[in-house]
């Protein structure tokens, strides 16, 4: 989330779908976006309501038509899957907008919940769902942090291939933090920096520029914990 949210056009309207307690809605507000936070349970989200944040209580799984319209400059979905919604989610990304989607995939059963295959992506499923968008990043595999799990994640743009984010959004500075160090290394999801030769097969690792702080969970000014895309 933190790595790719800076790709969302500045000040844009962003949908946090199945927003839960609002950890990403808070981060997006911190980043200056207009946020629509949607969940069937909104008690924890209601305090975020304000001039830049709309909270909507919607059951997304009634089988009714997509209730949220389109043209979003950003859509964020994490740890939630209702497969029939995937086409509508992709279609709701406006021109130049960005979809950031991360959730569990098949194989997660051996680590814990969710185990129900309905809630687990198939290999490559997010890539397939994003046909028509430009994929900026895609990962799938086993992660060790914040706990062992099988995850899949994508950042895809409704537009041409463009710039990749340089560094990550820093809640402390309120802007994209530039990372120190010129040497490319591999930053693994458990927060460690390793040479490619030292990586475990199947683990999720991305080539990135090392940051000054470890890429693990961190705390926003609102006190919410944010798990970062490594
Ligand atoms: C595991 S939580 C993820 C929350 C948040 N995206 C995050 O990563 O912190 C899943 C969320 O999906 C919401 N949810 C589950 N079924 C839903 C439905 N039918 N309609 C709307 N929201 C639903 C739950 O209320 C819960 O907040």
C-alpha cells in the first residue's frame, strides 16, 4: 500500500473497499486523498467521516449490481475477496487511476485463515482480473510477516506504463519518503535486506532501494498499524 499509493493521482477520489477498521483509509487521508470507505460494518470507520471522507455501510455480497459507480483515481482492497466483484472493481478504476489489491491466495490453508477456497485467489488471478489495466507490480507467494501466509498483490494503472514510485509514503513526513542508498538490493517481506542468492525459494521479494527504516509494520499519526508492501 505505502509503496504504490503515491501512484494515485494527487488529491484523487479513492475507494477503500471492505475497509475494516480503516487503517488504509487513514493512511489515504494522511496522503491528502478524498476517501470513500466502504464496509458492511462501519462502526470503527464512522469517526473518519469528514469533508474528505465518506463512510458507507454496504453489503457487497448481495448479488445486486455494483453499488459504487466508477471513475475512482484509486481503489484499495486488502484482505478481502468476493470473486464476483472483481470485474466491477477493475471497471471502477477511472482513467489514470490505480488499483492496489492484496489478499490471500491458495496455499494459505496450511498457515491458517482464510482457508475457504472462495476467499483465496488462484495463482495469477489478480493478473487475469486486471486485463485492460497496466500492471506496475505483481507478486504472489509465501510471506513470513506480519505472519506466515500465502499472498497475492497487484498495483495496476488504467493508463499507459508510467513512473514507478521512488521510495514510499512516509506518514511522519506526510509525503513520499526518498530512500537512502544508491545500491540496489533485495528487500524481503520479513523486513530483511538480502542478496538474491540468500532468498528462500517462493518467498516474496522485490528489488527496491533500501529505506532508512525497516519495511515492516509501522504506526501512522492516527496510531493505526500499516503493513507495507515490501
Ligand atoms: C479481513 S477484513 C480487512 C479489512 C481491511 N481491508 C484491512 O485489510 O485492514 C475484511 C473486511 O471485509 C468486510 N466484509 C466482509 N464481508 C463483507 C460484505 N459482504 N460486504 C461488505 N464488507 C464485507 C468485513 O466487515 C471486514 O471489515
